[in-house]
């Protein structure tokens, strides 16, 4: 098999079209008028359409595929596949972004010569490698996202996930909404039927096709008569954070929950019947039911005091935080990488995974908080607020926040 067609494909197609036009009489001179009218002749039989000069196939990548391997599997000569890879890389294509289920569109001439290879790593970017007499030439196509700000709002009946999916939106919005209010509202314990939510979010389109979400500009969550509001603000380091309309940071020193989505099965109490040891004993923790393997997050920045097996607590991570706080995460299935005494962890960092080790009757997380050596109720503790905006930045933010909140209220009334 030859590595190159004998002439550029585009020129061949153009020549074919021109030849087809001549065959159909496009350039024939007009006929002279007839002197005597006779029967109307039957129309000539339609000419057969010109035979296609190329064929196109689409292949889906499999796990472990490289571009060279796929092209070779399709019948490219080794040299031709290498030349395509070199040309694509020279044009800026990052072939490391090839993923399983990506598609390649390959065009061949009818005599079996590879003519073109097309790959779109995203809806915004595409590459077409075309065979010419001078070698493989790559054309790069870029599409600027059409960003539209849209309102999304609804009511919780059974779960926040279900409510957002019922609107035709992606569960990704649930994760981002929960993250905005993760320091002020425990969605694992406090979500209830009748809660309402609304937000203004950037949606990115390619033409009329929705592709993905951009930034949530403002979000509100109404529960039990309390309205939480978060407004996005890009700081000097170009990092986006969320604040209430008065410029107070929504990021507190502690998260409300070490798990993103779960339910509480046992609360903080000084008198609970123990399911294994029997009798009535204090339960100075909050138990969260969750499947084995659910990621457990550090609720605040801190230092690891201990990580490993600890008697009836099973596999445990014990953290020390600022202002005299300590937290414990018990009955884990396993630790996350790097969990060892003395190591630092950051808020939201995964430190382990839910299990049922130690004195445990089933998969759950036993989460404990101590303040100055005394256990406290994590759900009732008022933790240190984040830093507020100040000065001119605060003034600009308050004005922008007022505009965004008003726009949201108009677009999606509660």
C-alpha cells in the first residue's frame, strides 16, 4: 500500500465535479428552436449520479489505544501512521488527550489510499490531517463557545439530585451547589421536602448544542424559612470564591460534613443503646451511613495526629486543627495515600474511605469533633467564619451582587 495518494484529494474531488458537470452537458450550446410543433418528447432518462471517489469510516477508540495503533489496525502503513502523528503534533494536537470512546473519522480513496484523518478532542477544537503530494497537512478548526447565562430553579421532593435531574440538568450542578454552601448547610442531614433552590449559571453551547456548564454566578437555597445566598467573585489571584451579598466569605474554617451525600443514622448523644456492647452509653459522634468506599474529606486544614488501626474505632484518621479543634474519622475501609502522623492535610482533601472496621455493625462513618479536649456536637458547633471582602473591592462586589440577585429573583421567583 502506498503511503500517499498520487495527487491532493481536494483537487481530485474538484476535478471529478468538473468532469461530472461536463458529462451532464453543463457547457453544451443552446438548441435552435423547432419550426414545427410536434408531440412533446419524453424527458431524457436521468443520468446516473457520479460514483463516489472516497469512502469514510468512523472508529471508536478502545482503552489503551494510541493513534499509531489505531491507524495501523485500520490498514495504514507504519510510515503513514507515523507521518500522521508527527503532523498532528506539529500543529498543536495533544495526542495524550486521546480517550476511550473518542472517535476518529478516516477517509480513503477508492483505490485504498488513506486520504484524511479527523479528530475532535472537544466540541471547541478539531484537527483534520489531509494527504497531499507534499505530505500530510493539518487543518485546525476552533469554535468559540457561545456562553449563555440561564436561570435554573426547582423544588426538592425526594432529593436534590432528583429535583435537578427532573429539570433536565446535569448532576454536576448538584455537586457545585452543595460545594458553595458546604460550610453553612449540611445537605446530608438538613435537606427536606419543600426546600427550593435557584441559580444563575453559565451554559456553553456549540451552535445550538449544549456542551457543558461554566461558572455558577449566584445561587440561593431556601430551607425551613432560611435563604442561603452565594455570589461568585474572582479575586486578585483569578480564583473564584463565593460570598454572601454583604461580602462575607461562605468558606468557613470547617465544613458542615465530611461526606458530600449521605444520611445521618445516629446523632450526638450522651445516652444511646450500644448496638454491640449493649447498655446505654454516650455516643459523642455523628454517624453517617454511606456505601463502602465513599470518599471521606477533611473538614478543615490540619495536621495528622494518627492514621491507622485504633481498637474499636477500626481504621481511624485523627486530625488537629486551629483554635483547639480536633476531628476523628472512624471505621474506615482504608486510608488515602500519604496519610501518616505529622503530615498536613487541606480542607476537602480525601483522607480515607468509608468502611465497617472495628466495632461496627455496617458501613458508616463515625465522625467526632473535640474542642480543647472535650467532644462537642459537630452539627451545633459555630465555627470560625472566613475572611470578608474589604475596601474598594467590597464596594464593587456589593453592587454587582445586588444586580445578580435581583436578576435571579426576576428570572426564577420562589
